């Protein structure tokens, strides 16, 4: 018995040792991956292993104990190890946390020393200790962030000496929860991520034209009326946070050393509030929360004292909810149209000696700043608050560019840099033909990373007025809340590094390497982040003899995998190595794979062998087109079935079918209609042609080549192609003048673009390429 027992034990010990010797970390766990990158890291020999006997040594400071408990609870989930705390120093196996006011580091800085024996973290404040432990998490394998138990991992920390502190005190993230409401749970999930990357400000954009999202007890209609909008398709979009929920989020953020800055928009972007209380506008409504994106003309009246009373009351109610010193009062994009014709606003200007409506806006914002000051709070506003002058104490958030921030810092005001070109995460991260629809523009992570928050035009003696930088996430196109994760990550990690890491320590190549590790941490929190997809070909490819499809990813990935038999690709699927050649019909499914084995969304591409579609023989043609118009609310082309009344008229060009194009502010429902534009397109030579359009449908020779039904008519991803013989071909374009998911199609010029497969660039189909025989009757079906 005894011998068997001994043998078993020996065998077990042998297996354990053998396993440890054979253990090789996953590639993404190799090296030092701390992100944002610390100020100084010295790597030493050896490692420290976290196990059941490891103990936090916290002294008797309650705040340090709380920080230790926070990380113990995180580590318990992934490692299963329940780390205990004790107050006395240990010889071995310790994580020692010490406050030391003599350290020459700022309040957020820390030192971390790890050896075979243990880890020692020192800081001047509990916040510094928090960041030190955050770094300790980043020294562990990325799986330490898992929310469930991970086995077969060495929970080891390499021996290092780190000295670290942030470059900027403002490392911010802004989230718009108004255009699309974001649930409390999702907000907390974002706060968890901010915490991992040492982002310390959460700017919560709570009120908008499209929805008011915070309970105000004195004005209940703000949420009973102002938090719900009826979309153009009749569906509703609603949601708001109770004050209890707000407190819960603020406390959750505070536990992670994140300050929450509420934003109450004024004087513009206020239509949801005006829908609830129309008397606060210049012309008194009635209004409903806005259902298209963009900028609303109706704003708070600057002439009525009731408006200031209302806003003071709102501030009074939220003061107990948001303990941080900064409050954001908006100030952006506030059209002056109503103020110009409002007797009360004009009276106010006269009485206050204001020269124009910009000075009236300045009066408005300065008056609100005084309200905040009464509560010992500081005001932040978007850079439009510079118009008409600001007080010396207002903080400017520069978004339209860097100019506002430069001017304000040079004038001695504190600023936060959030210029759209670098910091607006509502832009595409990859190809707009492939990525879910956004507001537009391309913002690769490298561009975010390379942003420098102190522009050269800021006088060096004023550079300290730049508190830091901030990314923003506007939610017009966040149709599902997971898309907020897709837009934000991993780009917000670049924000973390550009605001934390010393300028001369930044290194994009190394950041890209560390990103492989950080994405596994995001996996631990089930984040649906952006993964570069195979780009190049669009989703439908016609060919005559053969099609050669070449793919690339906007950022390196481990590999691309694909199938051509209709099955979903998986990790074992064929690896893309060179351009794919097709000589017969096929369905290609292709995806990217990250180093940890996570796949991107799968792209499906239909590849079709076609004969040249014959040109049409027709006579008596002249340049132009014919359109048939039916008035009414049509959201899809299928809504046109059964429409009996069509009015027909000739057109010179496609663009002429919609010349209204003016809905900046109000929707003109009288324009809601369908245009079915018909004629012929002259194809100059035999070949395969690609078509692209934001219109609802494009038909060539009675074949549906582009179908945007069910899509936002913004940046169409539904390019189509067809093999066409030289000569005339039937063309039909369907345009629905409507509002669909916040996008007003009236904002589109009607256009179809064409390119021959052998050409790189699309050209618009111009008037000289379209012909008609004067009637639309030849094409009767939709
Ligand atoms: C803004 O993007 N309107 C601040
Ligand atoms: Zn007014």
C-alpha cells in the first residue's frame, strides 16, 4: 500500500515537473505586454508564481485593503486562487502594497518590483497602488482577465523593476447614450475596460435631440416624453437611467478610480427636452424627439428666464449624483435661427448689450458656468463655447479640430483635446464596403495612436493647460449596443497609450505586438471588438473567363482562412496564401484569425461566371431618362407593389430626380416618395462592370445588380457586377425619399457609379451615358 502510494506520488510529482518544464506560454503572452506602456521597465532574471499561499500585504490602510480586495476578486475568477490579505511583512510569496509619500512620482504613479520572492508596489496614493496592481495584472498571462476559471496556465509574473506615471491627467472616453440608448450593464462593461487600460475619465453624454436619458424628478416629462422617439418605421426607441442607476454607475466607476463627467447639452441638441417642455423653446412647439441624425434648429430660448430656472433645477438635482468637479454643459452645434427671430432673445441681447447671437450664446454658457460655480463645480464645453468669448475658468473640449484647443490653451484656459480627425471613434476602422455602417471617414488605430495632444502651435509655457485627450463615441450608428464595443476597441487602447505613455516611449510596432495580448484580455470580458477582416473584393463578383481575388487585412492578423464549398470556415480551414483564381461559380467564405485563434466576422462572396449580356436594339433615342413618381411613405421597394398612381416626367440626369436636398433640420414629409428612374446606359466596350450606389435598387437589363433594401442608405456595401456587351443596356434606379434608421435619404444626391473590372476607380454615370426613348413604359415591373 505504502509503496503504491509513494509511487503514485512520485509519478504525480514527475508529471507536474514535466508539465512545468514543457510549459510554453502562448505567443501573445511572450515578453512584456503592459499597455499603456510604462515610463521605465527593467527586466530581470526569474519569475514570481502566484499560488494559494500568495498574500497581499496591505498594512492597515482601509483604502489599500479595498484596492487589494478588488484585485483579489478579479483574480479569483480567472485563477481560482483566493488571495488573502495580511498586515505584516512576509519573507516570501507576497504582494506588498505600500504608500510612500517620498516617491518622486505624481498621484497616479507607482513603482513595481517583482522578484522570485514576491512583488512590491509603492505609490503616493491609493490610486497609484490601483494602477500598480493594474500593471501586475498585465504582467500575468492575458487570461488573468477571464471572467471564468482558466486551467493549465502558469500564473507567473516576470521579474521586473517598473517606475511609471501618466503623461496626462485626463485620459478620457466619451459615450453618447442618447442617439441609441446603452444599457446600464453595457455601460459597466465599458467602465471595466477603461479601468484595465488606466483610462480615468468617463464623459457620459446624457441629453440630446433624439433622447433625454437621465431621470430628473422635478421634471418627470423629460423621461416620460423625452426618452422615447417613434422612428420613421413606426418602431420606438427608448431608455433612460433612474437616479439610483446613475449612482450605481458612478460608484462602480469610483471603485475603479474613474471620474464620471455628466453632459447636459445646451443651448442646442435639446429637442428631447423641448418635446417634454415646449415652453422652453422660442416658438413653443409642439415637438417630438428628433428621428433623423444631424443638427436641430429648435434650441433652448435664451430670452426666457424659465429656461435658466429649468437648467439650474436640473443641475441642482444632479449635483448629488456626480461628485467629480467637472460638469460638461455641451455648447456645440446650436443654430441661431430661432434666436434671430425671437423677440425675447432679441430683448435679452439689447438688455445685456450683446452684439450678436454668438455673444448671446456666450451669455448663456457663462450664466450656466456661474450656476456650476455656486456648487463648486467647473464647466467644460465643446469648442463652440469660444464663440462670443468665455470666462477664464471654462475648460474647452476641442472637437472640430485642434484650433479651438490651441486658442483656448494659449489664452490660459484648460483644454481637453478630442479632435474628430483622430479621436472620433464613430468613424470606420476598416473598409467602408465591409464594416458596419458609420457616420463616415476612416480612422485606423495607427492614426489614433499617433495623435499628439499638444499641438506645436501651443506656446510651450501654456502646454500644461492641455489636461489630456479623449476619444468620443457618438451613437447614431450604434444600432445594437455591441457595436459600441466594436467601434471602441481596440482603438481606445491607443487612446490609453497616447495619454499615459511618455511621448518618447511610444512605439507603434511594439504597441501592435502588445495588442495581440490585450485582445485576449478583451476576450476575457466577452468584448465584441473590431477584428480586421479580409478586404479587397466586394460581395458579388461577375467574371467571363476567370476571377482573381486578392485579399489583405488593414492590420496584421495571424492568417486568413476560407472555404469555397459553402461551409462556414473554421480554424482548420484552408489558409489564404495567394490570390484565389476562380473559373466557375463559387461561394467564397473568408475570415481573419487572430493569434489566440479568434475569428473575425465571416465574409461571403458570390462569384458568378456570366455570358456578356447582349446590348439592346432600340430606336429613336435621345439623351436623358424618364422617372415615374409615386408620393407616399415607402421604406422598402416591396412597398411599391400595388401602387397604382405614378406620374411620369423626363429627366436630364439621374441627379435631377431629387433636387430637394435640404433637410438639415426638419423633415419635409411632403417629399416622401418613390422615384423609379428608367432608361438606357451606354456601355463603351465589352467587359465586366461593377456598380455602386446608395440608392435603394439598381437594375441592369432586368437583373437586380444592387439591392440596398433593409440597409441604411449611407455607404452601400452592396456593390454589384455584370458582364455587359458594348452598346445600350436597360437601366432602372429606384430611389425612395424617406427616413430610415435616422438617415434621411434626401441627404443623398441620386447617383450610380460604374467601373470596368480592369479599372481601379469608380466614375459616376453621367448624363451623356444615359438615354431614353421618351417613355418609361418599356420597364414596368419594379
Ligand atoms: C460634437 O461632435 N458635436 C461635439
Ligand atoms: Zn428665444
